[in-house]
C-alpha cells in the first residue's frame, strides 16, 4: 500500500483548522474498529486523522509512507508497472492487480476565468485555506455553495468579513433530522440509493454532476450570519468577478470552493467519462483488466464517497481481487 504522506491521517491534517466531519461518530467508523467518541459527536479533522493512524497500526497495514504513484502503465507480462517517487528518488514496482484508492476528487478544480481576475485580488482554493487570516482584505467572494463553501462562508463572516457566496446550493439534510432519524436516513442513502435500485440509478447522474448534499448545514446558516448569496460565477469584467445575474462583485479576495477533479491522467490508456471519471462497474475498470478504484462518486451508492460506505465497496473489490481475474465480468 502506497501513501504519499508521512502518515495515513495527514491528508485530513492538511485541511482547514475548523473542519469537522459533517456526520456524527456513529456514521464514521471503518470496518472492524469504531471511531472513539459519543455517537452523536462530530469529530474534528484532527481527531479523524488520529483515528486513521490508529486504524492502520491496529491492523498492521503494510504502508509505504512517503511514496507517491506518478504513473501506472500495463506491463507486457499482463501486469502493471507502477512508477513512484520517494525522497530517495524514483522507484518502479510491478503488480498483477492495482487498486487506485485516491477517490474521484484529487486535483483542485479552478475555473479558467480565474486567470483573468485583477492581480490585486488574492485567490486561494480551499485545499490551501487554513484560517481566515489566509485571506487579506475585508471583502471575500466564495465561489461554490457546497459543504465547504457554506461552512467557510459562516467562518469568514464570524471573523468580520463581508462575504458573498456564489453558486447553486445542493440539497440539505437538516441537523435536527439527522439527530432524530439518523439511522433511518443512513439506511436509506446506503441501502436504497445504490445502482442496484431504480431510484438510485436515477439519482446517480445528478449526484456525480452536482455533488453531495449539505449534511447538518444549509444556506440558512449563511443567512443567519448575514452572508450575501448570489448565482454562479461566470467570469470577469475589467478584472472583477461577475455572477450569472450580471452583478459585478468588488472584492479583496476570492476563495475557490469549487471542489476537485479526478486528476487521473497519470494512468496510461484509461477510458474516462464526460466527468473525467474512469469508466467502471462498481469500481472495476471497464478498459484495463486488473485495475480497480475506491472512493469514486456513486461508485455503487451515494455512500461510496462517505467514510461509512467505504467498507461495502472495499469488501466487493477484495472479493474480486481474490478471484482469478479482476474485470467487469469477474
């Protein structure tokens, strides 16, 4: 197992300081080891990072930390050649089968129009944001009204900034509903919203293209903190951001809460769909035998990108890995 960071939890430690999981402890454990804490407590990113480190230690996961895969290509002997980078230099590994568990959101997605913003306007993607002090000035435009955009809109407003959030919000699951009917809600999204059901197959394209719902937060939180809301960002006029309604927003900084793209161009000959995701069947590559994926949006169900849904997809792929071949027909 290859891990680019020094420890498996480090990817969580690199997110913004105030980040908390949007779902409580009871929905965030991995198979075989529960996440510590009260069942309705929403852990911090740091607490979950520590849990991942402990999880790897508990199961003696054979991690190779500080090693990043930079290319996967098929090998003449019907296997794979995996090129990696370490502090000591480049390394080449061979494998019969490969699972790419980087998920479907690895490379920051920033609109091309960002390059036309005035040089005096600071720009930052959420993957580099840590705290309000990272953004200079008083007026901040957040582009993106998903979970990150809403949470950081509230945080920046509390820090005294004049905040505008631009974008269409995804559907919201209220915190009181999650607290009162959490198990029922999770059972529905985990067992019903899958590619095995008609309602799940209907929901899958929208989830893949629009993103996951707001869980425990909503645009009402923005309204309560006097955050201005606007339609999507469309470009710039004279170096200033413009929204879909034609409004020009005068700002000192722009925070791109525009999510991530798959960033899988380092895998040779991989067939991708219109969203840049691999063509697959439950995570099994449809173009390269022996190649599989974990954490893709709606890989099998809505929970495929949630912590509590990882176990089901992992169990399916593990069974396929144990078979003679790893292909859509296995």
